[in-house]
C-alpha cells in the first residue's frame, strides 16, 4: 500500500500518465489484517506460519479487481456497475482488518499476563506498542467506514481523484501507520518465549518450604539485581521446577513472579535511600544497581509498592 501511494504523494497526474501503475493494486488492504495477525502470533510465541494458513490471504484478489479493470480498459468505463462493486469490495477490507485486529488483541492479553509469571522486567517485551497500533488502526478504520457511508449517501462519489477528498488524508495516515508497524517491529529488542509446561518432577517440598528456600536464595545471591531475571533462572538457582515455583508464588504469596522480584528491588532501594552515605549518589543509579532497567519502569514500580515517588520517599525518610 505504501508503494502504491507513492506516485500519488509526489504527483497525482503520475497515476493517469503511467497506466501500467494500475496493475499495482491501489492498496493491499486485504493483506494488512492477516499479516499483522500472524506477525503478532510469532511475537507471542504461537506456532509459526504454515501452508494451510495461506487461505487467510486469499481475499487479496479483491484488491486487484478495481486495478485490473482500469488497467485493461484504460480510460473506458463500459461497466460502471462492475467498477462500483469493485470499489465497494476493496473498501470492505475494513471489516477484515477490524476482525484481525480483534484476533491480535486476543493474543496479546494472555501473553502479557503470562509475562508477569515468567519475567521480572516487561518494559521492552510487553508489546504495549502493538496495543497502541491496534487502537489507532481501529480508529482509522472507523473513519474510513464513516466516509464510505457518507460518500455512498452523497451519491457514490468516493474516489482519490482530488486531494480535498477526506479519504486521501486517511490513506496517508494509514500508510504512515504501516511504516510505524515496520519500525516498531524492527526496534523490538527481544521477545520472551513463554516456556512450555515442564514434565512434573517428584518434589516432596511443601509450599512453606519452597517459599523459605526462594526467599533465602533470592536474598543471599541477590538474584533480583539481574534485570533480566526470569522464572527459568530462579528455577535453576533453587533446583525446583518452574511450575512448583509459579504455583507457590501465586497460591501461597498471592503474587506473580514479576511482583515478587520487584518487591525485593523496591525493598533494597528503600534501604539505600534511607542511608545517608548514599546521598551523593543519584537515585537512578541506585535503581539500576538494584535490577531496574529504566527510569520509567523504576518510578512506576516504586510508586505501586509505596504510593510515593522515590524523591518523595527520600525526603520523608532522610
């Protein structure tokens, strides 16, 4: 879609001068929805794309009806009804995009919940940017639908022949969003693969014993200082299965792994902030040493546990 819009952005007459451009679909709108969906499936650790999934892309042929019509007949318009039907089918891709956005959103929610049981820092892997894109694309699709209905009620004039047509502006926003998806995906530092359930071990430790061992190991080895600490790392450190650790944290402590580890980090920061010998150090440097990987996540987590910002806590306890 971004490529087919390029001639329009440079000069609207290019489209009419070089008729071969009509062989390029005006937009690949039926491609956007399933492509985005399968991209999110890969990011969230779902099975990779398979040949039998190709049917999701079959409606893309509808994007070529309008373009092929003009490419073959050039400026002639012997079947105006076919022309209008092709435009309607192309615009109907809005429904396809919305459906795949909903499916993508349903993938993200359980993924983000599972992250809290498996990692201690989620900032760069929680796919928050994907949720933002879904909302924005959904808003653009709503505007598309609005102008489509308005254009139909106004007599069917709904083209991109003039720049004063609102659809032109929306298509540029739409193209920009596609670039945003590409850039955001490229910048995505890492994706946490949620581990499959382990084969259960025959463990005789009671939940209270597991809690005690977890606390001793985390404190003595200061595991929380590792910003990338995961449930797998903790399991290896205490030699207890991930399932047993996760169940114990959830049921006995009524927390998730993310909350548990960050509680240790906040506890250490609170001790350091109350120590006058650390007054010459920046709060952020203390936070990084305690296991936080950014100022934003540190401030957010600290306030969740103390109902105060780090500066407010320091001023009240110095």
